[in-house]
């Protein structure tokens, strides 16, 4: 079946503009994660959604970042008033359950964001 | 503090040589550790997890609680092993911490 999809694949924006990044998880996966991948910084956890529970937003770097998940499926990561340090690859992942014994995250192809 | 350290940003070996990608962690609880791999122009994907004690594509990783390490090893590297490798630590609360990654380059 289809894997995790993300759009757009590339986004170039001017400093100060708002951007929206979209993630379509694998159908039936209840858990959804957003990460930021920066050169030399590894994968930085941003936010986690599980079912209908309140999301874990503890990784969001500032209040310019927000995310929502509609209908337990599609998620949108919004970055307001973008800064050059926001330039990175934003990865979305989903998993069937959140327990480690069956834990495997399936990653999307990422959105490369460039802030000029 | 919860932390995953991969000390090598780049590791270059010749085909057929042994390879070891280092990973050290800091965690007060019982660790759940994983290795993820990202091949060129492909998605990040799970390679192996320590609880499964499995060997995938010839790679193995042993959890050493005394040394707080989870190094990834392969006795004979292949060119197709060239990729970015991330060590990851599940910290509970459905959160995973990833290391900075090691780029492995296997030379012919």
C-alpha cells in the first residue's frame, strides 16, 4: 500500500512568510510524528499525535510552530514568520501503535524548506 | 539527561572491511534502542531494534548497558551499505531521541 506522503517536496519562502507543510500518514496508523532534520543536528523531535489524545508539543522550538491533525489522519505543520534558521528538511512519520514492542516509525520523503 | 551520541559524522571504509558505527546513550531507565538507515534518495527506515536481537543485511548491534553503548557492526562492508545511519533511543511517552547520524561511505 501507499506509504507516508508529504507535500510539497520542496518549499522556498522569504523570511517572514508563513508556510504550511502537509503529511498524509499510512491509513490506519494512529500515531503521527513530525521531526526536523538539519545538517549535523540529527533528527529533532517536534510534535507527536496519538489517536484522539492531546498532542505532545514539547519539541516545538518556538510559538511560531504549530501543528494540527484533522480527523485523526492528515496533519499540517505551520511555521509562522519564517526565519532562516527554520531551513531544514521536515520529516513526518507514522506508526500503528505507540508501544515500543511493536514500534516502527514509517517515514515520509520529507519537505525541504529553504528560507531566503 | 537523555541523550544519544554518535561520535563520528563520517566513516569511510573499504569494501570487505569490517565496519562499526558507534552509538552511546544516556538514559536512566531501561533503554529501548534502534538503528535507522537512510540510503541515497530513499526514505529513512528502521534497520534493526535491540529487543529483536536480529541481524539485518548482515548488521548486528548489541546493547551494552555497562558501557551504555549500542554499536552497529558488520564484518564485511558492501558498497550498498553506504548510507546515513541514525541511532535512536525510545524514552517513553511515545518519544524517540535520534543521534546526529553517521554517514558511512564504503569504497570499492
